[in-house]
C-alpha cells in the first residue's frame, strides 16, 4: 500500500513511526501509534552511548556558552 506523502506529512508519520491499521466498516483507518517515540526521542536513543569525546559537564557548558545547573 502506498500512502501519499501529503498525508504522511500531515500525520507526522516518517520512516520508523509505529502505526496502527484497522478496518472500520468499509474503510481502512491508519493512525500514528500514540506510544511511538517522537523522531527526536528515537534519534537520541540511537545515539546514546556513541560519544567518543570525554568531557565534563562544565567543559561542555564552557564550549556552548551556557551555565551548568
């Protein structure tokens, strides 16, 4: 089944987004799974533990111009 890009964009469905598909009468209903992680959460999860630079929080904050909490 091919779903038009306009519909995918409108629903926020991207590659890897969990969806549910069910039949209601004579219609097929496709919904984004509300338990599915957001794109940002999925990316952060994939990147977790991959850093290869050892820096303290204070060093990172100094580079970014922020203040440690």
